[in-house]
């Protein structure tokens, strides 16, 4: 299965569409199924990735190495993937329990945040108006938080550094996402 439209969590952010050379950071893959031999690989070197098998939270994958142009086998932890709809669909094809787990997770989100916001959080993409709690279900903890407090307002700037690809800023006012700046 080709993972062209799946988002992958890199070590310092999120990488989209692993088929295209517009990546943001490195991802750690492993050369052994016991995950004892890490390879910190620049994500742009993963030219094409095919997910072959899933077992206990680890994908066996084939990828075309950028340097050698040879196909290699690697092992990728499931937590490297953002749980977006395309990824969940692929995972459900390998893990019979995944569909029930995803449904249970979605229902829990809907119960907690309501139908609209539950679905937004389930899709894993930050959206203006979500709370910081919802946001952290979609993104990792920020690299830095800049905080300003006045008599009536708490404003925070959450900073995510993506190396040579720049910095992304998320602005919260009184705990709600108000602005996204690339």
C-alpha cells in the first residue's frame, strides 16, 4: 500500500505526503523489528514508502533509498503517523481491532466536545476556535510558549520550529486558538 496522502510525525513536527520533496524534519525508522537499531533519516530521503504489514504498533515498510536508489526494508513506529482519515483507513485494513478503537475514540471526542469539534479533533488538524486541550490532541507540545497576561486576557503564542523550513505560530486568547501563522 502506498502512503502518499498520509501525514507522518517527524521528530520536530509534522510531515505531509511522503512522496513529495517538501519535508520538514527527520523521522526515525529502524532496521530491525525489535526497534533496537534506529536510523535517523532525513524524511526527504524516503522517496516512496509502501506499508507492507502492521503488528503491535509497528509498520514493516519498503522504501526507495534516496542515496542508493535501492529498495530497503524498514520498521516504523505507529506513533510516527498522524491519525488522519487516510491513515486510519489503511490501519483498519491491517489491524482488525483498529476500526472499533477508532469508533470508540471518536465517540469519546463527540461526547466530550460535541459533534462538530469531536470530528475536527478526530481528523487531527488544528482549526481556529479549538481549545488548547483539543489542539494538543492534534499536535505535539510546542517548542516554546510566549505568554502575555493583562487584567482580562491571557494571550499565548505557541511556537513550532521546522528547521530550514521555518517556524509556525499558533496564537491562543483565553485558551482558544485565534490565529495560525506560517
